[in-house]
C-alpha cells in the first residue's frame, strides 16, 4: 500500500465532514446505527464461517487487492468477495461514515489507515476482533503497527503494511557535489547548505507543509503530543519532541533550503528524476513509487537510515494502514476470517509484497529472501536491510487524535502558513493546537492542553 499524503491533496470540507460524522456518532451514542453485529464469537467461528461460505464486500484501494481477492476465492471457493474501490483515504472514509450513520451500505471489511482508526473505533463502528482470538497474533506484527490497530485488549484491525522512515538520497547528486551521507540532523542541514550553495537550483528536499510528515517527524524526535483516553484528550504540540523537530526544521526554512515544489505533483516527480530534490525522508513504501514513477532515475537512488539528533538509531512510522471489520456486517465471522487470511496468511502477504508493498509482519521483515533483495533501481543495494532495521527503531507509545482526519485537514491553514511565510514552525504548531483544542471541546471531547 503506497500512502500518498499531501495536505493540498485532501479537501478540507471532505475531511471535516467525515471527522464531524465520526465524532458525533461517538459522543451522542449513535453506534446503534452501525448495526448490532460483531457481538460474541470465538476463534472456531472463523473456520465454520469459511466452510459455510457466503458473500462479503471489501473496500480497498491497494494495488494488490484484486490479486489477493482472487487468491482467497481460489482457496475458499464457497466465499464470494465483492471488491469495491470506494476512493482513496478521505474519500473512502467519508463514504464509510455516511453508510455507518445511515445504518446500511457499509462494507464488511474496509481499508483504514492507522491515523484514522481511532475515529472509527471510538464511534464503536468496528468489530472488536479479540473475540476471534486475534489478540494471539500480536507477535506476528511489528510493535508500532500492532499498537496502531489496538487499544488495551481490544483489536480493531490487522496491520497490512508499514512505513518506517528512512532517508532516500540521490547518490549521483551527492557524488557530484562531494556530499557525505548525513547521519545526524546537524549533518543533514550542513549538506543542505553545501548543496544549495554549489547549485541554487538544487535542494536537499521539498516540503511545503504536510501533516503526515510533520507528525512522523515529531514522533521520531521523541514527541507524544496527542494522548487520548476515550473522550478525554490532551494536546501538547509544544512538548520536547515537537519543539526539537520544529527548531531543527526551522533551520532549513530560514535558510531557504527547502524546495517549494508540492509533493506528488508532476513537477515533484520531475525534480526527483533530474536531481532538483536530492533526498526524501519518508516511509519504506517509497521504493515502489520511485521505480514506477521516476524510471529515468534508475541507478541514482540509495537508502540510508533517517538522520538522528544524537546518533542513536530512531525512526518513526510514516503512512501505512490495515483493514477492519465493520460492525454493520451481517456476517462478521466470515469477514474476520477473510481479514485474517488477507493480512496474516503467507500466500496473501506474498501477493502483497509482489505488488510493491512493505510488510508489517515480523516473519517477512526478518525473511532472508526479503532482506536479500537488491533492486537494480537502487544500484543493487540491499535496501530492505536498511528499511527493516528502521522498523525495529520506531519508539512505542505514539497516539493519534480521535479526530486526526480533521486535524490533518487544517494543518495547511496553521502550520502550513509557517512554511509559506518562512515563519517559526513553533508558532504554527501553537495555532494548530489552539484550533484543535477549540474544535475538540466543541465536539464534546474534554480537551486539556
């Protein structure tokens, strides 16, 4: 699953609609509208459901979905899985929440990114899969992704992919300008200065303000600005990690060292191909994007660990998600059986990896075959050795807001303005926090700051 996050690519109105709907359902007790399915069950119900068969609907935008569904139906011919692409991320979430609120029309299984899972779980729209023994699968997944689909003893989904952050860099550009691969953020800023001074048309990276990137960078800096316990929420975007990231990134903004090319635009892809953008700090799903969308740069790119503040290896997740069973499902046991196969069966995961996904499963992250892959695009480098090491270096304890979709939608109007005006990111974070506190309290949460 390649998660393309761009604050400019998400319409604020759509994000706000799904956020308000999800939160309203949680706080005014509308979970009954989601249907009464998803009650008591057991692990044995999964085998019985597969034996009996039936029809379920699966919403997904993953490139591997069609092939995975075909493989599942071949293995379990009594089951018919109707695959629907209901749109990417926010578009799907809007349709999903509308169906949940209406009490009909929701799929049995839906793809949901990690940052959006809290909203749907809080509104009691997702089946707690622990009743089917899914809690026993904890050790099958990386700690960070498992933490993103669970809350206490409750399991609201299974991870499909992960996005541990690393640094993708253009080795051809680095060699041309005599730039050493940076291992710390001080060295990264120094590399940015050296590159831009040598050729003002080139930049160490591009960043115009992206919520997913910013929160991941705060995570990597040790921040935990969001804490939620039911409807009690704490927001502190001035905590030590948030300030550490903002102060560091301010150096790049103040020095004019960041390209203002919008991410995922045609110009952005062109910049990745011609050396205008020399590095990307992003998730482990990036190789497939580069190979598929920047083919002319084959052989130029390499992967290195994400720079750190003191030399101690530490990463963070950026992007990724899993699938969940919707409470509206009339056959939650069959839906859960499909989900378990989808994200836990080696045959399904093999299909997923062949389509360019990056795994969340520990068996695949530690597989000799996976680690030995040496793509020609990356000069024959065994890039998965770097990427899987990053997965082990993700700190635990990170939480998203139970209204993170809304939070992301206003990032451009708050923190994004610090980028546009070459201002202080700390001021942008303070404004973001103010608006989030006001919004959360207005929606019935108790938000402390």
